[in-house]
């Protein structure tokens, strides 16, 4: 995989300097970025982005109105998300990310902003792949993880996961810890809290409503779990990220 990426990267650099066929270069760049998403290598992504800077505005190859350019970028991003799903990104994480990406694409006001966000989306997908990708796990653990993601709005426990996939809870707990480095309970909380952040950023729900939505018995317990993961309360987290 790394050999293929390096080969593509070299090809991109040569074309960026000598070739005028920007449409073909964009296609090659898309292939390169897809390989970067699959590999999950952030350093390779940065190298690709630096090499791509030698090209003319990637979006302006369309020579069309901004709305048409947005459709082009949205189509490319859709392809990237589907690639991520095929290589282990849980579908619920992918769907949440896709909606956020499309909303930001719609808000872009010019081609340069659209181009920059195009790369930011790839970086966000890389981070999601590194955090959530199930590709490295055995089928048993992938089943457990999928169940957790698909039921994050319910008050679920390790016994519920074991029952759902029809496996002994003690055995599942041991294998889950061996493969993920986390307990099932900790993983459940991580998935819930990361989704809570998405809801908090929407400014549509109050904190106590989010706690209830995610199956926590009360806001106090939700806040305690949140602080255990992020070392700060939900309020402090949102205050610190309010200008992001």
C-alpha cells in the first residue's frame, strides 16, 4: 500500500509541474486521497496536500459557477465516505460525518474556501478512520462494535452486547479488551459522548436533553462520564470550542 501511495505521489508531483490536463490530475489526486484514507496515514496526507498545492485551484478545473463546483466536491466527498465505510468506518459515524460535510460545503462562499475544506474533510475522515475503523478487528469484535454504534441512543451495557451477538459475556469482554485496548463499557461511553458532542455543536438540544437522549439516567452522571473522557465538563468543552 505504501509503495502504491509513494508511486502515485511521485506521479502527481511530475504532472503538477509539467502537465496542463488538470482534469486528469484531479482524478489522480482523488485516487491518491482515497488511498490515504484507506491507509489512515496522516503524514502521507500532509505530503499529498503539499504536492497538490503546486496545481492550479483544484475546484476551478470545472470552470463553472460555484454551485456546480459544490456539487463536484460533494460528489467527491461522497465517494471518499463510501471508501471509508468499505474499509471499516462504522456506518453511523460515516453518516453523521457526511451530513456535516455537506452542510459545510453548502456554506462555502468561494472556490478557494471550497478547495481548502475539500482537504479538511479528508483529514477529518482520516481521524475518524484512526479512531473508529473496524478493519483491524476480528468478525466477533466488529459485530460488537456495530451493535454499540447502532444502539448508542439506548441505555446499553456489556451484557446487552453479548446477548445481541449471542456470545458469552465474559469471553466477549476478554476478547474486546485484547483487541481494542478498552473495556466494552468504556467503548460504549466513548461512542455516546462523541455523539453527544455532535448534538451539542448543533445548538438544538440542551445538555440535559442530550443526556436523556443517550440513555443516561441524569445529567450529573452524563457530565461525570464526559469529564472522565475529555477531562472537562460538557459546558467547559463547548466554551473552549465555541470559536472553532
